C-alpha cells in the first residue's frame, strides 16, 4: 500500500478496533485501489477515502416486544445510512442473532459499492437486529416487526432511505414492516420498502433476482474465459432465495447442482439436487435441509462440525457461496483448489475471507466478487421503486430482461476497469475500482458535505 492508503487504514483500525467484519471489508477495498490513487491524486487531496469510509449516520435503537407467553423481550435495532451520493439510502434489513454494529457497517460499506455498480440512482445503507426469527411464531415475528418499524419509520422514506430484505427478512417480514409503516404514516408510500409481495406493490422477479443475477454475471465471466455452465458440477451453500434461484438458473444453463446447505449441514446428491423438494422444505415448510433424505434416501447429509463447512470438501467445478460472510476460509479454498474448482461466484456478502480470495487468485481461479455478482437483488429493488413511483408494473419477462442487461453491464464495467488498471481478469479489483471511481467523482462534485 502507498502512504495514503496505509494512513487511512491505520486511522480506520484505530477508530473501529472492535469491528472486525467492518475492518475486513475496508481492507479488502483498500488493497485493490492503489493503481487508481497513483493516477488520480485529486482523490487524496479531497480526502475521498476518509469520507467514504465514515458512514453519514448510524442509528441504534431499542426494540421491545411481547412473546406468545406474555414475556417482554428486548432486542437492539440498527440502521446505518452510509452514503447518499448517488440516491436515497438503499439496502436490506438482516434479522439474525449475530447482528451487531460491525456487521451492519460492513454490509453498508459493501452496499455503496454494489449499488454504484448497478448504474441506478441509489445510495447505500443497511440495517437489522439481533432478533432471531427461527423458532418464532408468525404472531411473534409480527409483534417484533411492528415494534421495530415503530422506531425505524421516522428515519426512512421513499426519497430518503428504502430498506429491503436480507437474511431472516423475506416477504412475510416485509409485509409486517410495511403494514406498520402505513399504519403510522397514514399514507400508502409504496416505494418505502422493496421486496414486497406482488399483491400490494412488489415486483415480479424480485425473489429470483439475486440468484439469477449471480448466474448472469457468472455466465459472462465464464464466457470471457471460453467456459460455460454446460456440463459443470456446481455446489451452492445456503438454501434461501439466493441459493435456490442460483440453482434454478444454473441448471437451466446446463449445470448439475449436487449440493446445497443450511446452518446445520449440507445435502449431497450426486444425481443432482431436487430443487422442487428444496423449495417445499425451505419456502413452504420452513424446515431443515436434512428433511431432503425423507424423499431421497440415496442422498447424503453431512452435518457441520462447527469449524469447517463440509460442503466445500465436495469435488466441484464451480462453487457458489450463497449463505453468509466468511464462510470460505483459506482451509476451504485449499481444498476447493485441490479438487479442481475453476470458478467461485459470491452470492452472499463477503463470503470468502481475504486469505481465501488471495489463494484463489494465486491459483488462477476465477472469482465473481459479491459487490458485482450479487447486485441483482438491489437492481430489481430499484426497478421495484421505479414501478411504485409510476403506479405501473412490468411483466416477469421484462424485469428479468432488465436484470440480465444490468448484470451484463456490471461484468463489462468490472472487466474493463481491471484491464484499465493492469489487473485484467482480477474481477475483485475491477469491481472495487469501477465502483470507487464513480463514488469518488460524485463526492468531489458535491463538495465537502
């Protein structure tokens, strides 16, 4: 790193010493943008990095609610409004017991780059709570969501900050949040939340968007290296929307998906995953993935041992981490490379740690980085916002076509940036550079604010 980058990183570490995920996200960006700073001295002169790393606003609040036994529960809520350089703050809400300020800040920081790459007029933010929806009744989840929105509503709006879903927040939770917002505001502001059900203002193809978008980006990346999904074996971590619809689209392109997982373990089916059954277990029954064996007894269930995810030990051509952050470590990367993996597609946010990324790059494994590859969800969320403003809705095919074009453009932008700054084929660096330049130029144009 040059002197400016080292100084900024040291200052960030000093100010945020207890936030490892956030520091990891910042370091990953700083390690790749040095070629840009060597050419554009105005970025240092305008303290672009110092301002970009510091969020515009962090909101923390209490969320009290009453469970079905009548006991009062208290959780902590967050909203980080990171950057409004390109438009209203835009980013999901995560409900998971691991949620803390470090995780929300890392997600928000990643979001501003991701949103910049879409080419759409949206800024970046993120939020959530340490509430765990697993094992809760619909009534308890509704009570929590209503309490959460009773505080959050004063900080959001369709022209200010537009939350969406993330881990633990699907159409059910968005519905409860939207209903409470509408009740408090006394007005129907359709664009204040995205990921809504299509019966009250949601967009077709939103549920599929992140998974489909990942595969569209991967398709372009593979094509650029004379490869394709056809005939390839694929493993996918996770069993939520991203994993399910990445699986669906990969199979459509001729791949055979042999493994999927949840937080307890993974299913390995050498004949190819029965996706309809996974959808039934996860989307309808909200069950655990090991129920797959009740129908396909020939499949194998491998339980997580708490240290390493067993799914990455399965021999595969393409690995798609679609679960959570830091799920692929250096140990996992070494096994994947030994087993002949040719490409990694980051469907989750920051699923590969820095050591794993470096190992993949050293061994010529193609990486579709999260900032670029999983931008499909927020892209269709922005399309949902525009439909809400127009009071008009596109067909599934129209939205899917727009998504395909956006993801193709993101790959082309990422690819070109990597070539322009001497790191052709390194799409991690290319995505960071392309997004950083767009944000930096907007920041300078808007003055010191």
